[in-house]
C-alpha cells in the first residue's frame, strides 16, 4: 500500500527529512531490509522500521518536518483531486507554472503536461490559455507508468494499492512541494503559495486573497510577508463569514 500524503516507511520518512533539510547523521536506506533505514551510532548500527522510529531518533525537527509534509500534501492532494474531477489544471498565480492532466474520454489518466501560462493570458476572455501560442509545453511531460487507471475514479485521499498508485501524480505533488519550500519555506500551504485550479474564477479569488496584481503578476519580494498577509486575509474572511452566519441565525 502507498500513500500520497504521509510516508508509510522509515525510508520514505528519511526522504521527507532530506527534502526539508533536517540533518540525519549516520542514516542511510537499508539494502537488506526494504523500506527500513540503518543508522550508524558510534560502534553499532540501529535499524529503523517505521516513520515513528525516525521521529523518535532525530527529535523535534524531524517530527515538525513530517508534520509540515503531511499537512502540505493533504492540501495539495485536495487541489489535485478537484482538478482531476473537474477536468481542470493546476496553476500557480506567481510563477505561471501549470500541471495539465492528460486524460482520455474514457477517464484513463496518462499523466501531466508541465507548462508555463502567463497569468494575463488566462484573464483575457478572447484567448485560450492552453493554445500552443500561449502555453509553453516545452518543459516536460510527466508520464504515468502504472496501468489499470482507465475509467476508474482516482482516490488520492489515503492509502491505495501499489497498482493504483499513480507515479505522475506523486511526482507532481513532490515538484509543487519542492518549489513552495524553496520560495516560502516550511509551513506554507499550496493555496498561500499561489496554487489553485486553472479556471478564471479560482485564479481571480486566489489573486484577490494574496494581493496579486493580475495585470503584472510576479513572485513576491518577501515570500514570508506575502504568506503572512494571505493568512491574515484568509482569517479575516473566515471571521467575517462567521459573523454573517451568526447574524442570519
């Protein structure tokens, strides 16, 4: 069984810690025990078999990194699920990066086109943002390697069988997480980092929440301040909605 959200083995947990820059001295994936991690401690070696054992050995920083990873993946998986269900694409309002699902009419999922689409092209009513003239398909195509996904709903919310685990989706989620970590650091959600559905309404809502000028989009000069401002805006919107609901009742 595999999961798009949380690591299910010690080796997968070690990969997450490496991604988040957590120091794990003496640790390396075991060649004799699949999914396990060996750690050289002085004159002996310890075998770690679960993510919990990795957290216990490497302490609070490891636990925080795995928690940030799970929270981020949960939000990213939700946006990805919506994109696949609604036949939309994933889009970042800061960078213009897009993950466009390649899906057959019968529902078979082939992977993602990775492209760059200027934000201004999306807001132009008479322009198709996915046209070759606007959309640069030159970056990559994330090809799906597993069979058996044709015509079946793709469940990303929890554990799934190995033959249903779609490697291209996991690759896309990892690429998104890496880019957010590089720009915003740990603890930022995909939404606050500018990721949204590729329809004009979702993009406009995300830009409004983040304070992004749709006419002249660019990456934030201070990502931490932009994320903090977005969190404050989201909190204010939530408080206003609660107050409105209370008045109605």
